[in-house]
C-alpha cells in the first residue's frame, strides 16, 4: 500500500472538530465529529467517493487507552449506515 496522514482540527467558522486525511496517491477525505461517547470516545464521519462510483459512509472512532495510547478504528458502510465493515484498526502510542 500507500501512505497517508491525517490531521484533527477545529473549524474556526463552525467550531466543529474535523479530520482531514490525505494519501501519497492524491486521495483525500474529510470527516466531522458526529458523536461523543463515554470514556472520551470520539466518532468522526463523512462521505467519500466509492471506487465503483457513488459514495460510501466512512467513520473513524478514536478510543483513549491506558498509558496515553489511542485506538483508531475506521469503518465503511455501503448501505447508508445499516451495517459497517472495519477497514483499519490500529493502536497509536507516543514516541
């Protein structure tokens, strides 16, 4: 695969938390904070272009873990959010 980077930021105009993600292959997606769950869990969601045409829902769930770690799960839905498939699941830790 390729490589990607994401940035979480607050949109100054709306005051909304957002995530933008770009790849080394020119791909990009943007999501906004849609849900705050117990334990500091945050969920971001947006629509992205599907390879076969149309769009799919794409969401990122960030879960704080012990020791300053964060779990990031990215899921996609091709049926308007009725079902979700995990596309990425990783744990990040400070260097």
